């Protein structure tokens, strides 16, 4: 079983990258499983990835490089025994340390285990391009990588990409730097799959750290049942207005916040997905063709240097206010899910039903 770890800070494009990689591998006849780790109690990316038909498991309410190590071991062992994948792709939280995850998995005693090179994705437009401007936990993500992927080449200015490449080389001169757009699946992105086919290097273990403490990130997620459905256009407007409200109110507390607020609205014939990652960014919203049995709104937020209680109040009041303004009846849902003893939401039935995308 080969393990691929695709890390990177919140909003760097991990889910899109993994979607493309898993489809390529699946089409080549490989048996693929994906493990998604969300820091909040509710997962969003797992729904996106499982919609491809590829076996996907979610680990929520923590980070697999520190607080969810036991849950990670349980899930990997179950996949190995019952699904027998050729490749397991891991999407850690945006604050996780990918090298630390690799080290923990190596010590789990799983049989016939191998690793692809550890990948850290970087959005060149998210941070300054001087080493001194990079938060310490993101610097750790960069230093632990064997491949540094400068993503979102389709939207980033050329000079910004070059400056980011220079900064990355200062922090980690040994890593291979690849520049691509996972969204468009360009030729450079195709080269990433080729580089992942070779074995990763045996790197010396790094000092173990608690990623949640080091990053100073507060996380909150919530879920609402929509009693009546929305037209897609109204769903798009609701997503945009909710994200703008949260962005602006968070900016009042921390004008230079970094993080990720992502939202999904499930409608009968489609899903509206949106996100915002900084005080200067316009919310990015798209609509996907995907049927849902129930109308539902989910939101996950992970923000630096904003107290948890204040983030919770901002998210809940913003969402509920916008739902009322849109005339949409709603009910707040309890944080539920099938949990095993380590507090991880796992759908074990999926392990027994491998499908092809």
C-alpha cells in the first residue's frame, strides 16, 4: 500500500489536486482510497471527494499529526484489511505538518507500506514572499516537504510566482519545486503524478509539535437543515453574502487574518460551494451538478488569532441573519455522525463497497 500525503495551508488547493490525482490513478487501474482530515467537527471536502465514487473517509475534530493519531491508525488498518487499496491519498488539515504525519504512519506497524514524496502545496497569492513574512507553522510545512507545488498558476501573476519560488528555495533548497494549476490540469500538473510514482526519501524525523497550538488557529463548523429548498441563483447569492459578512466581521478583530472559511449548500439538483481565505479576497463561489436528498447548509471556518467564542458568534449570527433575509426557514442541526471510540466520523460501509469513478 502506497501512501501519498498532499499537505499545504488552508485554501492552497489540496482538494482539487487530490480530485485530479485520484481520477488519474483510478483510470489507470489503481485501487484508490482517500482520507480527509478536517479540523472542525463537520467535514466538507469529504463530500466533494466521495462524489467521485472513490472510497473516502473523513477524520474530523482535530489534526492527524497530533490529536488524531489513534484515529488515523484505526482508519488505515481498516482500509488495509478490508479494502486493500493500492494507493491511499491523505489530505491533512491546512495546519498539519505532513512530515510528522509520515513519521507517525511509519511507526504504526502496517505491512508492505511505502511512501510517495511528501507534497506541500502553496498558493503564491496568499502570503508575502519574504521568509520573515511566513507564519512559523507554514514554514514547517514547507521545510518538511520533498515536493513544493506552487499551485493556482492560472490566476497568479508571473512575477508573484517567481518571487514565491525564490522564497521557497531559501526555506527548503532540497525540495523539488513544481509550478502548475490543479484546476486546469495543465502539463506541469501531469508531471506531479510522475514524481509521485517514485519512492519518497528517508528524511530524519523532525521535532514533534502540536499543530493546533503552534498555528494559533481557532476552528468552528456548523450545519443547518433548510426546511424549504432554494433556487440555485438564490443559493449562490446566499453563499456570497454569508462569506462576505463573516470575512468583514473577522477582519474587524484580526485585519491580517489568514485561514479558510468554506461553505456548501446542498440543493435537490446541485451543490453551491464557496470559500474565502483572507480579508482582501472576494469570495469564490461555484455550483456543481450533484443531486442531494435533503437541502442543507454546512460551513467550516479555521482562522488565525481570533478567539473561538468570537468566531463561533460571528459564523452563527452571520449565517442565520442571511438565511432570514433570504426568507429561508432553517433548523440548526446537532453535531452528529457515526463515531467510533476515538471521536472520528467514519462510514465503515464505504470500506466494503469500492467503486470506480
